[in-house]
């Protein structure tokens, strides 16, 4: 049993005054996240989910979109340098009709997947504290979360990347990450 807290996810955004930094708290048992809470202090939005109980924002249920990859937006890293250094995953998605959004804050981007604003989000360089809370929030909203190879994230071992999606776009995001 382990609580995983990130008091300021999106630290750079917070320092710069960009309102995409969020608080997140996840509860993990036997390597699987069971509870997720994320708070957007700029919009006063509280996201919460308990495994098997649905996903909510300020008490109202939220759901991922059912849009295809070419009908929606995919969030990528907020670091232009990372995209320039390794453009193949982004180019793969663009070639398949996806529109990309590069903003800071892993939890913020994952919550946008959970509420249906993005069809997906992927990023290399993420850790458990970046995604534990959002993992439950996205899955309980009907989405899919995985490691870059499509296998489940295992929180009892270190990892450095994750994919969040509405489910419909997940395989394309796995294929994009395989190009790294």
C-alpha cells in the first residue's frame, strides 16, 4: 500500500504562471492504482475516482470521448526540445490525421482525456508520481492507460513513460510510441 503525491504537477507551468499545474494524490495497492484525486486550483476543479466507482469532476460524472484519432486532439510533451529530438511519434500521429497539443502538466493533460477534450495523451519521461492519480481517473471515465508497449503500468517497478486514451485511439498511440 502506497500513497503517491505530486503537490505541483507541472512545476514549470506553475513557475511561469501558466494555469496547467495541478495537485495529485493516488493510492496504489499491490502495484495497481485504486484511488485518484487531482485538483486544478486555477479552475477550482476537483477530479476524483475510486476503482469500480466511476470518475467525477466537482461531483459530476465524466467520460472520455469516443472520437477516432483523426477526429480529435492528442496531447504530447510540453517540451518542444523533446519533440524536436525525437519527432517520429508526433509525425506518425499527424500522418494519421491527429491534431497535436503541446502543453505542460501531465495530470492536466490526462484529466482532459478523462473529460473528453483529448482523445489521448502520451509522453516519455513520466514517473509514478506524475500519473498514479490520473491513471484511475482516466480508466474510471472509460479510458485506457498503459505503458508504451500497450501492457499495463506496474507501479511496484519504476517506469518512464505512459499512454492515456479514450480507448478508440489507444492502438495508434502505442504504434506512435514504438517509433521512439
